[in-house]
C-alpha cells in the first residue's frame, strides 16, 4: 500500500500525464535538473521530486518518500522515525446518547519517548534532502494552493498571489530558502 506522500507523488504524475504534450514538455523543460522537497508535517513524511531523464520516458519526474522527523535518543542513541515511537489507540468517549457512524471510535496517541530505554530526551530532526533546491513545509492542500498564483486568468492569479503570500506570512507554508519562491510556486502548480 502506498503511503500518503507517495499518493501525492502519483497525483502529481497523473496531473502531468493529463496535460497536452506541449504543456507537459514546457513544464518539464522549465523544471529539468531541479530537486524539490515537500515536507508534510501532518503526514510525518517528506516527498522529494527529481526532474530528470528517466529511462524510457525522457524528461520526466521521479519521487522518493522519506520519514520525518527522525528522532535520536540522547540517552541510548536509538534512531528512528515517528512511526517507530510507542503508541496506543484510546477509545473516544462520546457524549451520552450521541451516535457515531464508527461503532467504537478511537484515536491514536503517540508518545515521544524512546522505544528502547523509555527516555523522553529525544532529539528531533526533520529530513532534508541534500540536493533539494527548495524545501516546502505544509499540508499538501496548502502547498498546492501556491499554484493559484500561476494558473488561470489574471484576476484569479492576483487573488492566488495574495493567498500564497498570506500562507507564507502566517507560516501555513514555509519555504527554504525564501529566494526560491518562484520554484515553490511552480511546484505548487503541479498539485493543481
């Protein structure tokens, strides 16, 4: 089964395939040789996009997913991802008389402590690909909203530009380095 970040990667590829040959070639030529990373803190995954020559496809896109953040125990040296931390499912208590479509709803509680020695002294480091020209943090919806600034009629683009600036100013979407905002907008456009 594909992870959530891999589903986003497949969605981007499907979006490229749905474009005309001319549109697709223009997009891929514009992004050729670039490496971009999208970090989805809500999914605890990073998606790295490589715009390169792919065997049998020519200029195309390839992606990798990586767990993030990576935790290191300061006490015993254990290292692992968010999904390796101890967790438990706790039943959700519904108000008396309220019905729920799920028979016994639960929520997953993850404890940020070492699974080997139970120490709570963990160092957290987000994954960053060494070749990434731009790293974007946010939900896939918020990163995709950046694409509104470069798609559609001028009125839509102006509204999208203000929305993108608002997302960046309020830190719903973070870009690093900020000087690569145009590359961020182009990547956001792929998610539209």
